[in-house]
C-alpha cells in the first residue's frame, strides 16, 4: 500500500503545473499614475494572499517616455500557467480597475501580458 501511495505522489509530481513568468506593461492614463501604482501593489498583495504567484522573481518598475507619459513594468511568475485563464473573481476585479487606468496601445485596450523565460546564470 505504501508503494502505491508513493507511486501516485511521484506521478502527480510529474504532472504538476508549470509556473509561467510574465512581464506586464501598463501605460498610465494622464492623472492616473498614483492610483495605478496603488492598484498594481494591491494586485500583487492579493495574488500572494491567494497563493497564485511565486514569491520570486517579482519586480515592479516605473518609467516615463516622452518626458511625461508614465508606464509601469511588472515581472512575476504565476504559480501555474493556467491561472490567468481561470483567474479568481477577486483578481479579475483588479484587472478591470487596472484596465480603467491604462491607455490603449497598438490597437489593444488595457493590459499587455507577455510570457518570458527566466535565464539564470547569464553572463
């Protein structure tokens, strides 16, 4: 019986969900910069509380283009690559708030999620 339990646990580990590292770019609407920064912070706190993301890597950067247009870049890893497609309602509400605070870019409205690979040991 113990061998069967160990075999089942090992098989489950082989099929464990793979994490997904993403980079999210958010171009703030004029005047919405501070609110967007607050919502981004709340998104991370909520995602961690719900155990949807890995603790590391996580980076949020703030920059500007054309001297006055603020954008944010956030890099983090979903615990499971399927989470964004089946995000809990609490996260979708935050995404709606983010979308209301960002400009449309390149014909796309709202958030720009891109999957990236983490390269460790790069020189």
